[in-house]
C-alpha cells in the first residue's frame, strides 16, 4: 500500500511499542501472517479463520499459537510472502519479551491506581491488557461471520460496519479481500476509511509514499 524509509520504519516500530503496550506484536510477523490469511482464506493454511475454529475465544488462542510459531520460526512460509516486510529483529527481541509485557501491565496498574475512582473501573483492566487480542478477534472472527458484502467472493469476508469510526477502515473486510493491495478500503459513498485518510496526510508530508 505504501513505502517508507528505514528511519521512519524504525520510528513507527517504537510508536507501535508505545501504543500497543502489552499487546505488542512484531510488524514483520503480523505482515507475514496477514499475507498467509489472504493466500489461504478460510482454508487449512489460514492462520486465523473461524472456519478452522468456530469458537471465538479458541480461535483467538489458535491465532496466538500460529503467530508465535511464525515468530519463533517453528513454522515457515514461502519466501514470496516475506518480500518487503518491515523488520527490526533486535528491537523485537526487547519489545516482544515477556519482561516488556509485564512492564506495561505494571504501567497500566499505576495509571488505574491514579485515575480510577470506583472499584468497578478496575474490571476494565484485563481488557486494557488484552486489547490487541480483542481487536484482532473482532476483525478476524466477526468479519468472517456477520456483516454485509459489496463483492461476491469465494471467501466469507464481510464488512462489519457501514461507517467505520472505530477500526480505521479494517471494518471493510470484504472490500479489503476484493482489493487487498488498495490503500483505501472504502468503496461505497457512505464508507469512510480513516486509515487511508491518515495515509494521505503522511504521504503529503513525505513520511510515506502511497503506491498508486
């Protein structure tokens, strides 16, 4: 969808670590897993298809295991899926470590201790810790189960929200599967891809270059 310099790539690696926190995942490994999802959608080689596991929470665990196997090298993928993926191995070893995740959990606990003014607010803490996994299961499970279709495809991808103000364009999963390399996931007049609009801003300031 776009390219960027190695310097900006490292800048956004650090940005992902700060914003994802305890949910941090390797951009390289996630990109590889995402490409495998498109290549084998709803088939045995799909790393996170609800057709491989109907239960949403078991699918989340299956996705975690498939991701971990790709990250550690226990499972492999053809070289064609690895081309032009962002990679910073030394940084991943630190940001992806259990100690880093534990550190973020400690940070969250301190923030809750400072800001929570009722006991029930602490019930949100587990969701804060697992936010990345929860967002992933919404897109990877819900978007292959429920929603509307703009394109009649051979897979089960759906658009889960007509106006996406939450997932920055990822809600238009059916559109994305029809045009996987297109930066703008919105196709109909009422659809809005905030992720693409952000790309346009970054492209304007020459932080990235959108592939047209």
